[in-house]
């Protein structure tokens, strides 16, 4: 899928892998629904399917890789309407607590 919009890291967390190795987790905000656009490009949209965007026109994803220099990324989750919901999803998937290093504005 070609890059279709803007994506940026809005929260960064750290968790511990195997009891001793720090790993990063990111919440990425995108002004498009990655999974909707992928299905659209593949001709796989359901009749009436709409992108999952919040009132600000954003979707938030968990990513273990962040955003590339060209603004593209690969999400490791479904889309969420809020940063908080994406954080909860990330925390539920990891074997150790997440320490969030970069709070979103207003948090």
C-alpha cells in the first residue's frame, strides 16, 4: 500500500522483554484508517464499510516500530479513537508494565 496520509508518534513507552531487555512501544496517530485503506487498495471493502476515524479525523494505533522517515508505518493493532485506548491495548499485550515517556497534550 502506498503512503496515503500523515502519521506521527504521539506517545512513546518502554517495557522490559525477558526480564532485562528494554523495548519500545509507540502510539501512532494517523489522519487515515490504515486497515480501511489497505482493504480499499486490495478491493476488499465490505458494502457500506467506512473508515474508523475520530471526531478530529484521526485513528490511533499501537506500533512496535514507530514511524519511518517518510511518514509511513505498519500498525500492530486495530485502530482506536483515542490515545488512551491505544495505550490500554498496548499494555494488555505486553508481559511487563509500560512506562509512558511522552504524554500526549492535555493528558
